[in-house]
DNA sequence: GGACAATTGTTGTCGTCAACAACAATCTTC
DNA sequence: GAAGATTGTTGTTGACGACAACAATTGTCC
C-alpha cells in the first residue's frame, strides 16, 4: 500500500442497515479490519501473543516463562556474564533483570558470583540444578516450537526465522 | 537506521585479554544465544518491540498508540459496532476497551451512542473530528509501514503478512 | 407470563512488562 | 586525586492481559 492508503476511503460498505432499528447479530469474523490488514505490526502482535501463550502453556509444568527461558539460555551458553551484558544482549532493562535473577536465584537455578576483576558486577552462572533443569526446559521449548511449526507450516517458520534473523 | 547505532560504544581500550585468565570486556554482539536462535518466538518478540517503538515514534506527534489506532480503524470501517464486538474482533478484554474508549471519547474522536435495539449496549461511531483525525493517522501509519519495509525489505514484508494472515 | 440464565458495560484487583530516575559502590580517565 | 562513567539496586509510572464481581438488560425455557 502506498499513496492510496492515505486517502480517506469514502464509505465503509459492509454494514447491513444500521440507521434504523433493524440491527442484527454480528459475528466477529465478518467485521472488516480495513487498514489494519496491511499492517505488519498488527499481525506480528497477534502472532506473538499466540506464541507466548503456547510457550507458557507448554512450559507450564516447570513454570518457566519466555523471558526466564531466554535468560537461562544465555547464561548457560556464556557462563560468567555480568548482568549488564545479559541485559544488553537480550534487550532487557537491567532494572528488570534484577527481579528476574532474584526469582531464578531463589529457585536455585542461577547463582550470582562476585566478580574479582570488577567488584561492582556479578558473574552469572547456572547451578548444577540449573543445568539439568535447563536441559529439560529446552526439550519442552522444542516441543513448543513444533506447535509453531504445526500452526504456520514448516517452510513458513523457516522463512520467518530467516526474515527476522537481524532481530535476534 | 542500521546496525551502526548499536555500535556507538566501540571505544578505545577494551582490553582483549587479562593476564590471569579471568574476565575481559565482552561486546553484546559476541554473546551467543545458543538455543534461542532456533526459536521463532524470540525473533518475533524482538521484531514486535521494534515495530511498536517505531509506530509510537512515528505517530508520536498525534499521540496515538497501536491499540488506539486499531480501535479507531475498526470503528471507522464498521460504524455502530458494540464494545463487545470490537473487543472480540481485536482480541482486547472488554474491561480494557472501556478505558481505551474513555480516552478516545474524551479526545472527541469517538462517541458512544445508546443503542435502541439493545439498551445494554453502545453503538460506537467516529465523530466528524474523529474521521478527519483517523485519515491523518492512516497517513502516518502508512509512513511507519514504509519504515518496516525499509528494515526487512519489501518482499520479506509481503511474505510476512502472507504467513501471518491467519492471525489478523 | 414468569423464573432463571446469559450478555453488556463497568469497576476493581493483580501480575507482567517497558521506560525512567535516583542512588551507592566501584571503576576509568585525565 | 578529582571528575565522570558504569554496575547493580530500588522505586515509580503507565500500558496491557487476565479475572472477578456487579447492575441493567435481554434471551430462554417451562
């Protein structure tokens, strides 16, 4: 859509007599979205909500949410990182990461080790318990990923990951 | 903008190695994501955040957020809808829609008209002011959409909309 | 026709999350 | 050594989703 989208499109045409009293039941499927259909943001938002809901449900037994999973994964792959480094890499506020780590540390999945080279910072590590737990989380996350595949198709999922590779 | 913005901090002495083998300065780019790269949810989430930020910035002058825009668009395309219908179509809690409409009604963009056929419900309409305002919003939203196109490429954006069509 | 269930808008609470601001402790730089 | 920057922390604000409860109204069923 280019300049045409900017024009005030004259009449919304799908109504069935609203002016008088003859209103009828309207199903959600027959409500037009108009300009919204052309917006990537709307589709992406709805899709993201769907994905997160499935992730949360699939990892429900172990009580791990997407953000927690991402934190554990990054720490597991890069032991010793500082909170700042993790926050920057994942695009999380460092203030927010504090609470996330508080929770994960309470569950004995992660430990904050005082860094010897920079006494301001903490070196983040998985606990032994955290390592085995993460292995399980990864299996469940893979199961979730198969749900995504089933939803949009294997090829589409591949293409999606490819298109959005810059954002990871 | 491109990747250049992310590397503002590439400054002088990030020593690459500390003699005792302890820690060294680590750039966000060199932190591995491990399992996260294979997850559609992570990429989609990051992309969605980017999109919303750009939308909010692009529509910043008129102070319209994505959800408000979606509500206005749907009402504009389907005048007379009830709050329930709008909420269901957009996947918004009807409790949440109350506040959204309160705000939009205060700004004289939308009006709630008592329905004569169902005295419980309100028929939602744009005001005259709302119509001309929405036209402007759509122009700005189209501009935002061009930003998306510039970011991921025209063909990729088309493909994305196609892949996610079911979620609209 | 009348009792009972369902729907609509509303209010309120709770938890998640992004965006800031401020602060003490600790580097870094000059 | 002083000035400035960084790290982790605490706190606040506002958008948002999920629920629960409620009054007014409508729909249904016997």
